[in-house]
C-alpha cells in the first residue's frame, strides 16, 4: 500500500489532474457518499443498540511467522508472479504518467511560445507603424522645406 501511494506521488500528472481533483471537490458530488455514510452510521448504531453481537472473534491467533510459512511455502511461485506483475504495473504507470506529464508540459511551452510570437509580431507591427509615421512626417517636412526653399 505504501508503494502504491509512493507511485501516485511520483507521477505528478500536471494541471489536468489538478483540475480534475478540483472538480471532485464540488459539494454536489459528495451528496451520494454522504447519504451512504449516513445509512452505514444508522445500521451501526442500531446494531450496537440491539446488542445483537457477542463481541468476540472466533478462530486461532495467526502470527507473522505462520503467514510467511504459508505464503513462501506452497504458494511461493504465486507470490513471486504477483510481485513481478506488480513491478511491471509500477514501471508502466510511471512511464505512462511521466509521458503524459511531459506532453502536457510541451503543450504549455508551445502555447507560451505562440503567445510570445504574437506579442512580438504585434510589437513589431506597432513599431513599424510608428516608424513609418515618423518617416512620413519627416518626408513631409523635407518636402515643405524644398517647396519653401525653392520659392
């Protein structure tokens, strides 16, 4: 279980995951789980109030050594196959998560470049327009000087 939490933290899925989590926090989505929790609370309170349980668990105590002997005795191959399957799932989830995060980061960088290019083009266009206005005004002054000087 700790390994699973570590993998989820390691993936860092990016902005789309953050937006999805924000959508999950909307109050309207918590109505169903709240109703189910209320039903379970009522069942638990009614069961405890009736006293319809004896409060003991039957069976023998199971130690960690007994679990180990059982798992690594007759079920050794099954445990090893499950471990390999979990390892493969961990590697695949890490690879897929990082690929999607890198793709999302590349898209964000591309959008920033496009915005910067648009702003640079707009600045260049306004600079060219201002320069042509200044050069037009200067040419008009030269024309006026020539006409005034020739008269």
